[in-house]
């Protein structure tokens, strides 16, 4: 019913992702190479036809779209008064950090983790406290002893939780989330939950919203959500922040207004409503396609490139590649692959401690592009191994 196989030429559309040389294949930034859902395109065309793009209010339909979607698909009941519009999840996190913490305080992140968290923390004049994830037998888990130690530091006031976790593609279970909530409550740490990747999950699998786990999680949390990763709408600058705690809610409202991130453009709410109210079938088809791409990656590596493995993941369209057998850093291997084959991946070093021997690969693309990327990966790794032997 939906076409995810057609290759769309994006080299001349001012795409950040595709601003590369002619021979290069970008599979780095978290940006899909699929057109968004036709229902969203139709809603945007109708808005465009009006021809007037003045100041835009936030309609009740925007609130209702979020509330209905999160209750139906994720089991989280949200209230309109606790939901705020924002121009983006990263913008929200940045504003919250600046207004809820005092200079030089610490913010906990669980590395390896989304690199922009580090930028937001440092830009706010704060310090990063890494709670490095444990990696054993090809899977990740949380070091709770270290997390409690980080939380118990009087200088720690905030944590940024990535759920599902980028780049490792892990959905945290309710037990882990509940333990985080209890520790955060015990040490008065506010948890900013970045849940932007929550809707792209393996078919038959769902994520658990942090705020839905327990009363403690609800009390300490600020949840950042959006349709942008799910429906490929990042350029429309639309997201939401959900806060149940009244004291935190007042601070977040002030932060978003003070930093001017609370006003939508002419298309932001229109696209959101069309996404959550009309585009569910498209999303479920997308999930099937993306996870078939993941199966392709896993089978290819097992048969053609066994020295590299894909870390098991149940969410996102990002594959975390374990290249530890190559005895080199992700940064160096990524640079070599791009130079030698044109394949553009991100070295895991960018994601903090624990990412040094990994690569991140974006597989939200037509299957032919995914296969092209895998063949380039094989060519580059084999060439690298030959040079090292020589």
C-alpha cells in the first residue's frame, strides 16, 4: 500500500544529510529517506492552499492528537494543562537545562548516548556526569550502583534519559525505569526523558513511557516527545513537552517561553494532527519495512562480514555496529570508510564513553540503498584489514 522502495534524489533539496560528494552514500544523521505519510502531505497541501502564513495558535486538535495517541498506543494518560508545544526536542532540552539548573551543576547521561546531549549541557554552563552503560555479551544494561553514586552527588540536579536509547536502539523495561525514578526521587534529581524515537519499534514490541511507570517517575519527570522522527518531519520544528508535577510545570513553561520555543509555525500543528490522527497505518508499514532492513543487515554481517556485529535493538532505525575486532576507534574506521568507499557513518566516539569501538548506521532508506551501504561497508573493512596485514 505504501512505497518505501523508490529512491528519491535528495542531493539538491538542501538536505544536511545529503550534502555530500557525488560518490558518497550518507547513512549517518537520523533522517529518513522516505516521503512522509500521504495523509500528512495532503493536510500540508490544504494548509498551503490557504496562502496566508500569519501567527499561528495551538488548537485543541493538537492537544487531543497527542493525548489520544499516547493513551491508545502507549498507555499514558496525559492532560491538556500539562502539555506544552515546543519547536523541537533538542530546543526543549536546551531551554530546560538553562532554566532549571545553576551554573556548574551536573547532569547525568548514560553513555554511549545521543551526542547533542553533551552540547546542550555544555552550552548551558553545566557539567556532564556519565553513567556509562554496561556492555556484556552483546547487550547493554544500567550500572545502578554508579547511577546512585552520581545521583548522590549534591552537585547533580538533572538527568537526561534516552528512552528508547539512541544510539544502542534499546527499549528500557519498566523495572529499570522504575529504579531510575525511585533513585531520582530519593536524591531530588529531575529526569528529562527524551522519548522522540518511541514510535519506531520492532513490530509486536512497544516502549514504556517513563512517566507511565510509577508515581515516583511521574513526580520527577519532564517528557519530551514529537512526531518528527516517526514521520520524518524534523524540518517542520514541532514537538511537545509533558510535565505532571505542578512546580516543574511552571518552570518548564517559563523556560520554553523565555527562550522563544513555544510558538508554532503555520505547518507544525497541522502536520502533527494529521500524523497522529490519520497516519497510523503508514507508520505500521514503515516499522515493518525498517525492521526488514535490520534483518538484512544482521544476515549480511553474519554471512559476509562476521568480524562486525549488530547490537540487538528493538527500536529506532539506527543500527549500532560493534567493530571492536578491528582494533581501531570508530572515528578512525568511519573516516577510512568514507575516504575509501564513500560510505558516511558516524564513529561511536561521538556518543561518549563506551562508544569508541562502534559505528552508527541509519537504515531508514530504500532496501537498495541499505544493500549498497552494506556492500561498501564490506569493501572498506576488507580493504582496511588488508592494509593492516600489509
